[in-house]
C-alpha cells in the first residue's frame, strides 16, 4: 500500500472538524462518524471519478432499487494507531477481495482495486487524528455498495454507489454473552448468499435474535437450515468451540462467511501450538461435551468484537453453563496475540499488518 497515487481522487476537505466534541471514553459503537467519507458512483457501465467529501447526508430517490430489491453489500475493517502515531490496517486485501465477491453474488459491479486503496489511504490520512492509540481503541471502517438507480423493477440495477465511512470504536460487546442455539430459524441456506456480506443476511437475523433477547440471551448460535443439527455461526460472527484442548470451527461454505478474523485465529492457534480442527460440528456433540465436562470454551470471532467469549447456551429449553477459566483461556490468549499484531506490539510473522503511510 505504499506509493499510492491519488491523482484520480477528488478531495473536498471539511471546513471544521467535529473531533473536539467527541468523548472518546464514552463511545456507542457505530454512532459517531469522522469528518470525511469516500464515495464513487457507477454510471453508464463505468465507475466515475472517486471523491472524498465532508461526512453528510445524501439524497436518493424513493424508488432507488436498494430500497426495494436489496442490492447492498458491505465490509467491516479497522485501522489502528501505535504509540508512535503510526497507523495500520489488518489484512485489508482480504476485505477488498470479499466485498467484490459479495458484489458478484448480488449481480453488482466489482470495485477497482486502485480506487479502493487510494480512497482508503487518503481518507485515513485526512481523519488520522480520529484514530486513538492504545489496545482496544480503533477506527472502524465501513465500505459498502448499494444500487441507486430509480427503478421499481425486479432486475439488477444500472447505477451504484460505493462508499467508505469511518467510526471511532472501543470494545464492541461488553459484559457476558449467553446464547440460544437455533432450533427453528436459520441464518442462510444452501445456494444462498450466506457467504456474502449482504445487508439482507443481517436484517433476517434481527427477529429471531430479538426472540432470544426476550429470553435473556444476547445472541443466537445458528444451525444449518436443512436439519438444525450442525452449528454454523454465532450472531454476526464465526464461532469456535474448545473441547478439551482442541479448537473446532465449521468450514466455510455458501452458508458461512469467510471471516478474516476467523482465518487469522486458525493460523494463530497453529502458531501457538493449539490444535485446531475445521469440520462440521453437531449440536449433539457440544451438548454431550458440556455434560461430560470436556467443553471448555465457546467464543465468537469477528472484526468488531475480535473475540467475544460465551459463558453459556440454551438448547431444547435446557441452559448449560461453561466452566470458568481464569488463566490462559484460548479466547484470551488468542485475542491478546491478535491485538498485539494489530497494534504493532508484536512481530507480524504473516505480513498481515499494513502501514498507512503519512501523506506527503
């Protein structure tokens, strides 16, 4: 990501900054946004000149196809600042590839790589002061694309908009997390869009999650749509199970998101001598492991939360508590390893960390 050429990028700087009005010690996730945003329109079969402008509302026709037929995809990324005020991204090429994979699945045009990285780098340099140093602090980045042409017609759009907005962030989930294992509802199905970060995937989760929350649970662990016997994801995250000293996570498929955090944790487990199996996991296996005491941990993994430990689960009206592991839980060890790499506090063996060079 060095030697970025921004000659194709039009930049309009904000006249004043909102930075002084932000309490960085009391941030609600995803509700405070930086001074600038990136946008680029697709018109007449071509991506137009990309631009950065002050963060602001935008006008759209009520008939824009995104509102009616759901052509919308997004990504989740973070930028980090170390104690020397250097800024880093974590495996951004994976997010770029995945958003284009999502676009292709929803019949949307793929976004040019040079526009993506030029825009991202320039945006981060403009809003560099919004990125605070310290483990746990980050700038959450939300690239997304939507169909914008005004047409109530059940067909792919002809015009699109690609954007990146940024929100300063601290911890995503706070406190304990209890989950309900799904017995009726599903997150995705074979041949569907479960592997894509399509907006509709998340909207469809809200109702069953709200039912779980009414019972005192924060999230749902999703099961396969065919039989509801295999465990797949937890809430909006990939999920890991620890049985004895082995981590287990489901293989990616057209139902399961290829999470950047997930694949990084699998590699970190290998690097640190932790056995990790990628295979299908039956609900019955986890229930039995809980009964016999071999189930040690369950945790979700994703960009926003990094790792979110789960303290217990309900299945078939029976709640099962996980044992307390005060020292050296896999979730705490792996999360610390991940954060140290992201914040430039540890050696980066796999070249995951990408420095955002200061604009000259």
